[in-house]
């Protein structure tokens, strides 16, 4: 269980990093367009890529937090059951 959660967390972090690197390339392309004089297209590409990085990071972060919270709840319930067990 814990090992699966750790693997899921690592996978999510990998997806965040991969997306950020890919979109950073798009940001560089947008900056190149701006420098060449196409400010509207370049700025649009930069903004869209930055928004995509933020959206993906937030989405994956919520998944990680939710999965970890579920694990903590399971552990807390287990401890509560043990403490409240009739003797």
C-alpha cells in the first residue's frame, strides 16, 4: 500500500516535470517569436504554455494530496480501531 502510494507520487512528479520541460520549450519558442517581432503570437504561446504548466502541476498535486490523505485516514482509522478494541 505505502509502496504503491510512493510509486504513484513519483509518477505524478515525473509527469509534472516532463510537462514543464516540454512546455518550457514552447515558452522559448514564444520568446523567439517575440524577438522576431511577432509579439502577439509569441506572447500567446508563452501565456498558454505557462497556464498549461500551472494547470498540470495543480491537477497532479491535488491527486497526490488526495491519495496521501486517503492513506493517512486509513492509518488513523486502524489506530482508532486498535485503541477502541474491547479488552
